[in-house]
C-alpha cells in the first residue's frame, strides 16, 4: 500500500470514529468564507461542543457506508464541510444557521440528526429548534408556579424549622385560654341555675 493510500485510510478511520460518537452530522457548502471567518466559525462550534471539519467527498463517502450516516452520500458533491454534534444533536444546525445569517455565506446541503436524514429545508427547520436544555426550561416554565410555590415552602421550612412548630403551637389552645373557656362555661352554668331558682321562687309566690 502506497503512502498516499495509507494516509487516505487513516482519514477514513478518523471520520468513522467521529460518526460513531456523533448524534448528528450536518453537511454545508462553505464556498465564499475567508480564513478569518472559518476560524471564527470553528470557535463558535467548539463553544457548543461541535466539531467542524473539511474532508474530501470521496473519503466521507467511504466512511459513511454501512453506517447510520450513509444517506449523506447523496449530497457529497462540490465543496463540503462537516459539523459533528456530540452532546446536542441540534447544535450543529443551530450554530451554522446563526453564522450564515451573520455572514450571508454558506448553504446547508443536508444532515443526519439522531439517525434521521434531513434535506436542506429540513435542516433549516431543525436549526430553529431550541436545545434540549431549552426544551426542559420551557417545560419547567409551563409548570413554574406550583413548583416554585412548593419549592419556596420547602425552603422556608428548611431555613426556619421553628416556624412549623410555632404554627402548631399557635393552632393549639394555651393553658390560659383553656382556663378562660372553662370559666365562661362555668359562668353560663351559674347564670342558668340562678335563673332557674328565680323562676321557681316567682312561681311559689
């Protein structure tokens, strides 16, 4: 095997390794980008744990055969760059879309997101979706009030455990209150007896 063939084999294995770890892969036409713009895009990608690489179409075509990304071979024509998403399957499309809007350059070709093929329009639609964290945030936001109130109550008890016992004490009658209540009842009984005796005296007369 020649040195050139050996080098190509190494690159194919490299691509395969990335695809095995990736949740998604997006293909773009990168024509028109300057070196500075490419470097800026790579920085944006790294911040979202997305890897941006430029490979020869023939080598990518070899790497995707028999994998979940095989359908990408349908768009491997012309200049192609590849964005691999590892943590967030939507991140490659989302980051690229934002960059395209800023530079007015590049174009989506297609992509595979969690095993499903999306053409140009499909990837653009995917790019508009929030991240998983964003979706979770929206879900929690939809039930924010009851959860927040319950969490606030729990935190209040943790911060001031005496408030719970104080509430219980306040709800329970004190000894002083009991004495007053018994005195009231006793006075009522005495008044009743006194009224009864008065009525009996009047009736005897």
